[in-house]
């Protein structure tokens, strides 16, 4: 049973890393779409919003990985 739970943790860790990489790719792509002469006009605004959303996703995935690591350590004590 312990092995199955550990396997789920590994799959979730891989999934969160993949989601973070996709978010990083979207962030880099949208960074190229920003017009630095007028960053809050037209498509630049959409690109900035998407960059901010990608940063949020990366942060949330990091928090999820850390919380699951803490959960595993707490369960290991009992």
C-alpha cells in the first residue's frame, strides 16, 4: 500500500513539473509579443496578462509540490 501511495506522489510531481514547463513556455512566447514602447495597448496587454497568469501557475505548482512533500513527511512520522 505504501508503494502505491508513493507512486501517486511521483506521478503528481511529474505532472506539476510538466504544467510548470508549459506555463514557462507560454510566458516566454508572450514575452516576445509585448511591445515595450506601448506595453498597455492592444495585444501587449493580453500578453502581459498571460505572462502574469503563467507566473501564478508556476507559483501554484511549486506550492502544491511543497505541500505534498510536507504531507508525505508528516504521514511518515505516524
